[in-house]
C-alpha cells in the first residue's frame, strides 16, 4: 500500500561492502567459513548444516538438521528483536541444505528419493524448485543479506573454438582442442575441452542463488609470481576455468584471501563511482509487510460509503471478481491479504469513477 511511482528516488550505491550479498565457494578446508565470519563478525548468523564451526570463537551459529528446522529459524528471524542482532544470514553449506529440502519433499510424496514416482507427473520436482527459491528468498525478504557458502567441483567443459579468443586461453591449464559431432547439424566441429571449477550444486539449486547474490567469490590457490610460494586467493571475475563475478565493473580480478583484502577491493571499486551516487546509509531490502487489519478496516469503511450511496452492488461485484462468486471479502483471512489489497485498489478506483467519498 506504500507504493508510489511518483515518489521514486535515484538509486544510491552503498559504500559498505557488508551491504552486498555473497556466494562464497571453493575446495574443502580452504577458508570459506572463516572468510564469511571475518566479513560479518557477530552481525552474521551462521545457519550451519554440519558441526564444524568450533574453531571460530565468537561466531553466532545455529545448527539445523532438516528443512523444517531451517524454516523454523527463518520464521523466528522475522521478529524485530532478531533484526537488531543480525545483518547477514550465512548458509553453510548450500548443498547440504538443498539435500535436506529434497529429503523433505521426498517424504511429502512418500518417495525414497525425488523422482522415484512417475505417477505424480513431476510434482515433486516442482515442489523442490519452488520451495528452494522461496526458502532462499526468505532471507532478503526479511531484511538480511544472504551469504551462501558452497563447495567447488571440477567439470569437463566443451565450448566451440570459434567463440574463444586467444587471450581467454592464456591461463587455462589442461586445455585440449577436439573435434566433436554437432548435435543439430551432424557436422564435426572444433571445441576446446578443459576443466572448470563450478559450485557443487545441480543447476536447479544453483540458478536461484546465481540470480540472488551480488558477488560470487571463488576461493582457491595460486602461485606467487615473486616468491614461487603457493597462496590462497579470492577470484572475483569469471574466466574459462571458474565461475566468479561481481556487481562492480572495476573490481580487482584476484585478491589475497582475507576479509580486509575483499573490503579494500570493494572500496576501491566503489571509489570509481561518482560520490553523489553513493550512500553510507544501511539499506533495508525487506519486503514490505501488508497490514492486514488496516486494509480490512479500509475495505469496510469504503463498503459503508458505497452502502450509504445505495451502490453496494458495485463493491459486491468487485468482491466476486477477486474472491470468487459467493465469497465475501470481509471474511478474508490473512493468507488472502494480497487479494484484499487488490480488492481495495479496485474499490478506490470505482469510488473515484462514480464520485463516492468516505
């Protein structure tokens, strides 16, 4: 009800790196969890899917063992007092939480594993898709920054040689030029085949994460050109060998593995933006909550106004259109709040059309 297209202000870029959502992935034991903790400290709540946070003194950790426990935690985090405690919700790890969801949905459909039954026409997979998306969106919709941790695996990737520039191949190891049969034309074409690091998630689990987060951080190792020693780093830009990315165009492509180095890289990138277009204020991205009782009172007040003018049938027609024939909008439940808002907007439009005022 607070939407007003005439009161839209130009977007300001937050200067605080903690205002951005992250997906952090890499090989096991490389420092992903520590990086997330160093970024957010006690303002980040770890939703832990396994017991491995004992070496992080001071970390705020709550363990979940099932999808229903995850939903319980997220429902509790909607409370105003919880929002005073935390800025970020850190899922550690994504693949474990996704497996919990699959187990939950399989039990719902009386399956051992998802896809086991062929008599439900894929309804189990549809549930997984929708519940995963909605479950993750509970984090930003409740006003928190999502920080999601995952593991990396290597996959064989083939891409047409015609679409690759020579400079793209400079740092790619174990690349091989092959001829393969094109599935559409049947012709043999040249492709480059190489190993690529990707999140250890099926596409249906990765897709909503990829759409949600501002930055994708790939944590790995490299060899220091000056010392010859191996060092841990964060990659912030896509290459042929790993998935990464940032919302900032000018960010450094690779930095040392530390929260401070990441903070400094973001600050440098933000420094390339006009200062007038930035803000130091904390952003509130929580979804606006409908005040059901207030909307219901408005509907009833308008109903009384239409009744006074002898035109209650106009309100009844709107009620039938929105809620279905025979259903009264004044008997709507809180689960029908969006329908009630829709009906109220239509009533207000009709009132302006016929000249009725409260």
